[in-house]
């Protein structure tokens, strides 16, 4: 059993920054395969970032150059540093661990 708890969301003005965290409990193996997703109102959930098996970060085109994913294997936590935020980044952000574990989500709202 895996539990995921996100934190760090909030309201920020365009151009601002936020740092999301997702702490995993239950097994440390999943941290290597955890991912960040987001879902904006009226849209499908989309993959935002993950670290591949080679240790390289991968990002959606819409966030490249602005978001940075990282992980702390000791704390079993992944992070998403979000800079230069835009109103279109407004969404609920979820972390995911295979095969089908989701966090509760954290709301990110970017005002123009």
C-alpha cells in the first residue's frame, strides 16, 4: 500500500513561483517512478513531469524551462519547482505512483 500526500499549492500572481512536494509512504521503491500530473477545469489530466529510469527529468512542452522536478530518496519525497507561472498553469496538481496510486491533489491558482 502506498500513500501520497501533496503540499505547497496556493494562489500566486503570474510570474511568481511555487514549490510542490509529494511525500510517499508505504514503500520507497515507488519514488523512482513517481510523476506529477495536473488537471485544469474542463480539461483532461495531463502529465507534467517525471524522472525516467536513467535519472533524467522529462517535462511537458508547456512547462519546459519553467518547472523542475527533483526527488529526495531519503525523505521519499518528490518536488516540483514551478517558476514563471502563467494563468494557464492553474490546475489541481497530483502526484502519481504506479500502478495506480494518486495523491489528493493540491490546487495551484495563478492570477493574471
